[in-house]
C-alpha cells in the first residue's frame, strides 16, 4: 500500500502548475513562466535604428549538451524580444510579483555598441500595478560591474546571478506616474523622485536624486500586493548604435519552481542528395521486382 501512495504523490494533480523546460525556436513561440503560458514576439515597432531580434546559430548557447547550437540574438540600435506584454495591466496574463524569486541568464557580446561602448544585452521584468501603473525593472551591465564608456567583454559568455541589481523605469498611466507609484508602494516614499523625467512623472526612480539600484527581490515592497509580472524582455537598449549581443540559459524562479528558457534554432530536415535519391529509387525497384516474381510463383501440390 505504501508503494502506491508514494507513486501517487509523484504524479502532479490535474490543474497543478509545474516548472517548464522551454526550448524556444522562434520569436513567436509560447513560453511558460510561473504556470502562465505567455505569447512572445520579436519586438515589432519597438525595434528601431536597425534593431532586431532572432533565434539563430550565430553564437552557440550555454544551456549545455551537444544539441545547444544557438541563442537569442539582439541587435542595436534598439530592440526588444518580448515574452508576454510590455504594456500589460493587472488584468493581463501574468503572475503575482510576490511569487517571483529570481531571474538569471547568460549573455554574450559579439559587436560592441558604437553608441554606448559598455552596451550588453538588457533584461527587463514588466510589472503592472493598480491604477494602470507600469514599471520596467531593468538589468544593465553598466550597473553590474561594467564601466561607462569602456567596451563590454566580447566573445565571452557571462552570467547574471541572484545578486545582480536592477533599477526601475516608471511608465504609464496617463496621470502622474510617480504619485500612482507612491500610492501603490508598501515601502516608505520619502525622497522618491524621477531622474530624467520624460513627461507626466515618467522615468527612472530615484531617492533624493540618486538612482535606486537593488536586487530583484528587494523591489517587492515598492509595489502593491496586487502587482503582477506581465512580461519579460531581452534586447538592446536605446542609443546602443551598431551592436550585437546574445542571450541564453534563462531561468525564472517562482513559487511554481524554476522555469528554464533555452533558445535553439529550428532544425530543418535534411534533403537527400541526387545520388541518394537514385540509390533509393533503385532500391524500391529491386524490392518491387522481387515481390512480382514471388507473386508469379506457382504452388504445386503432391
């Protein structure tokens, strides 16, 4: 009886979310994170100045195994590969920000940015909150060991870990975003201000004029209990100029478990060479002839 109980415990109950191992071959493929099946897209109008995203074999990835032949390629000046939505609300598909533990990935620079020499692929977590408020939690190399104006390492895979720091870019709604953010925030709001505002109080969140850079987990109390993750994104930030970078081996840990994203280009079926076709046709002919001879055999009875 104990054996049956153990076996049953190992089987997920119907409707129970489980961590996903996503092998992504196209930039429009469904990707499961936190038990939510998100659509994805290559960026569309978000890609400007020659920016683009693609999954290809230009740089072998890091997820391990001989089959790991590719990665996500992001090009400047500006590009976004989007899983979920950049402009979602609390009603959009997503999961609670409080369910998010960490997001890690590997990155590689193929061509240094001509606009920003320190450029590296940028990671974003898109958070929607009450009142239409939206924030992008952003990882950039320049705040994680990089030096402004100095070339990022090229042709070398590096990792973003749990201790990485992120900053917040407050976006939407049409009203004053900073005030909406303060209303939602469960943290103290004294000294909060916007650095480099671009109208209606939108921009990078600071405290007394200093940009706030902190771990992903540390951002939780800055939002309401209803805040939801409605998307993630990788790409080239604005102003990168001519730039090429790569992303692979993404791991997003939530209360469901650790969902993995491995970017692999689709493998096309091999087309036989003309000589191979000739051998195959000849083989079919021999088999057919043999079957005909058997059909003509006469059965004699003693």
